[in-house]
C-alpha cells in the first residue's frame, strides 16, 4: 500500500509506503483513531481516521498550491462512500473513465483492484468526508435490505467494480450534511462512540440508496409509455413474431410500428421486461421446447422453422437457455 504524488510535468513530489497494519485496524474491535497533519511546498492537509469492526471513517481538510496527480494503492479493497463537502477533484476509483467531484456531491464505489488515480487542481479549503466498509461488513449490511443494496452486493460479492450513480454524482442533502457534521464533531468516547458512528454511517448509506431509488423512479416515470405507444409496442411485438424466420432490424421494426428506436427499445423493457431481440429469442426457445416435446419434427426441421441459420446455432442457443441440448431434452 502506497501513494505517489506528481505535478503537471510529472516530477515526483512525494512517495510514501503506508503501514501494513490497515487490515488489522479495519477489523479491530476497539476504536482506533488517528490524526495526521502534513505540510509540503505543494500543499498542506489535516487527516482524521477512525477504524473499528470493518468500518473506516476519514475526513480531510486541505489546501493545494499546485496541480497534483495522485496514484494510490489500497491493501484492502473496500466499499467507499465519498462526500465532497467543499472543493473539487477528478478520480477514476478503479474505472477507465474519470469521475469529477464538485462541492456538495457524493457517490458510492467498490474498487476491487485497489488502485486509484486522482487529479487535484490548485485550490484552498478542500474538505472531504468518506467511509469505507470492509467487503464482509458491507455484504452483511446489504443482505435483504432493498433493491439497490442487493444490486450493489451482487457486484461486491463477485469482485466487480461498481458505482452507485454511473452518469453523475448525487447532491449532498441537508440531512446528509447534518450527519457529516455530527460524525466530525462526535463527543462520545469508547464503545458509545463506536455505536454512534456506526449508526450514522449506516444512515448515510440508507440515504444514498434512497436517493438512487428516487432517481431511478423519476427516470422511469419520465419515460412511461402513453396508451397509444403501448399499443404500438404490442403491434411491434406481433410484427416481430410474424417475421420470426427473417426478423426485421430495429430501424425497420420501429418504422413499421410508428415509433422511434428509443421508444421501441424502452417500451419493450417496460412492457415485456426484455430487449427486442431478447424477447424474440425467448419466444423462439419456448416454441422450440414445445415442438421438441411434441416429437413430430426433427431437430433440423425445428431449427429451420424458427429461422436459425444452422442446427449448431440452434443447439447453442437452446443449451444457453435451458441448460441442455435439444436432443437431450427430447430423450428426457
């Protein structure tokens, strides 16, 4: 675990290896609190960190005197909640695309590879607060606690990188600011402090998930189909199935149904919970299963009837859908 800081002309300004006891502090049953104040010619900062029971809470206040490029490696992959209280910087947090954080913005990440690159421009008064959950702690908290947490937990369990809001960061709400202030100014000690901080971190996680659900619901409502468009989606479905052997392209189908491609694709997801060609494939597979069970046609004839270019292509698609080959299904 270490950090490198360079300037715009790639001069190495600082290189440090961090302690190898992060994992030990992360899982400590006792409260571990640290404060670090640093001053260099390129900037100064005060960092505060608290560790306990799979939680890591950190805050930092900094002034940056020149543009900095920071590369950091973490020894312990964790789920991170990041709240930019004041200031701005860019980070890729394990992703190829840079994510820009501005004042009063937040997001949630999981970075399984433990590498982060950040670009911090010259600025004064930068303030950030964040929380890290160990992978085990997050999965424990997320278990059966709603759609958003289930989605996040599936990615974390599979060591897949995630970001709560992929398109943009969420705004920090007044309630979130109050909680962040309570965390930074907590007066409890010992076990009471652990209990207080744990409750506040979980509350922030709940507020983040609620905000994401509200954004998802608003997006879905924005694109709800009218009665007329819904009828056109069913008409498009009928056209698609009528031409199953030689299906039209999305452009051809949308034109025939009187919809643009966006409404066609979005409408299929709303009405049938599937993509256009995903729906067609599922229909073909159900037809194939029924025909195979009827035993009146050969596998080759069924493949041709359903518009597959070859028996091999048909068998591959069928096995992917049902887990067995057409021939094996027929002999079950």
